[in-house]
C-alpha cells in the first residue's frame, strides 16, 4: 500500500461522498415559483410569506419558494395557465378569472349575495366552497384553499355615487369575470375588462373612469394617487384562491401534500387577518390621502339590488336558483 493509499485515499473518498451527498440534496430540492398580482406588502404578500414559512419549515427546506409579486409572471389568467402547464408551481389569485376555468366559482361574485364577512367565510369554508374547490381537479389544477380580499367598492374620477343613475355610462375597469360584467351592464355602466397590470396607466390616461376592488387592494395599490372618489358600496364579496400545479402535487408524498394544504390554511388565516385590519383602518387612511369617501346606506343598496333584477334572472339561469338559495340560507 502506498503512502497516498494509506493517508489520502480515505480522505478523498470522504470528500467525494460529501460532494455527492450535497449534490443529491440540492437536486432533491424543489423550487416553487409563486406568482401573484399585488405587492409583497399586500394581503397576497402576507399570505405568500406565511405559506412559504410553514412549508419550508415543515419540509426541512425540501421546497424553496421564489416569489414573483406585482404580476412578475404576467396577468392572473396567464399565471393560472402557467400553473396548468406546470411552468409555474403555485399562485394566489382573485376570483376574477377563475370562472374562466371553473364556471361555478362565478356564483360567489353575485352582487349583494353575502350579508357580511362571517357569512362569506362560512360558505367558502363549508360544503359549498369545498365542493367548488374540488372541481379544479378536472381542469388540471389543485385548489388548496379559499383566500380573501374582502368586499369590493367603487373608485372613480367622475363623480360621487349615491344611486344607480350615478353609475350610468361610467367606464369602469372590471376583472375578466362574466358575473361582474353582467351586473354592471344591468346598472348601465360601461364595464371594461382589463388585466390588473394595465389598470393604473389606464386610470392616469383617462382611458377608464374608475375601477372596483376591496379596500385591501385600493390601499396596497395606492389608488388614492390616481382616483378621487371612493364609494363604500360593498357590492360584491371578493374571494381569492391558493392553487398549485398538478405536476408539483403529483410529485409529492402524501405527507408533503398535507403540509402544503395545512400551510395554505395558515396562509388564509393570515390573509383574513390582514383584511380585517384594513377594513377598520383603510377608510381613514384613504381619507387622509385625500379621497372623497361616501358609503351607501341600506336604502341605497336596496336601490341597486332592485336595479339588478335582470342580472339576477341571468344568475339563476347560469348557476341555478337552488345553489344561490343554499348560499343565502347558510348561517
């Protein structure tokens, strides 16, 4: 045996095994590209951070999240299509484009359907919400949980809104959501579907008069810088969803799938906490920023509901009166 064999070969072998072990661990590590439309300081960002924190801790770093906030991977529809293809592993999205993939999700966007946040959360966390989550399996997506944005309100640069007549002719950006579009058409507005990354520029240029979103979005996107009037209409409850790709999901152990699902639930809790905070502080913040803020009374909301009679007939035809009545009856 040579001097090299006696003294250096074992060390060389140990070094080789260490390098091989490191390479194997690195190879086993799965990157999770997570795309979402808003900034990291938004309710989306809060949910994304919590989702990452729990998954990475519970899987000992086998999964590593890489965030793409502020539409870094494109508009929401593009990102969902990426999740379908497996080029994007995960996303947190609004309900706006989800009905293009699973039409039943549009039922939650019916105006004045939910009494309050507690009612909405009970429906989404209960049998109705879970039944609709399961339908995403049929379109190559894995829906883990319902997130939340809160109730939607209208901002614009044309006039204050006190009744349906004030909405007539208003060029209003909406999501690519047939349920929303039907409602605003029934009110005589000019709904303009538009991907979120285009909205701020369109408001600045006057291409559109306004938009509608929850306070969580209005504050985090600093819409007070480009909009004068805020109407607290609460016309639609706006859920969100945490999705992962089928390719990612099918490659996991059952244990890791459970970790992702539980982490998504914790992310939703953080997201809802953010929404609760904004609902109490957001109005004061926007007033301080110079917005003219008005709130629809119960009587004024009833006027809008009456004006939506033709839209409700369409909703009954699309989603079924039985489902809508089940939602309304949920305690």
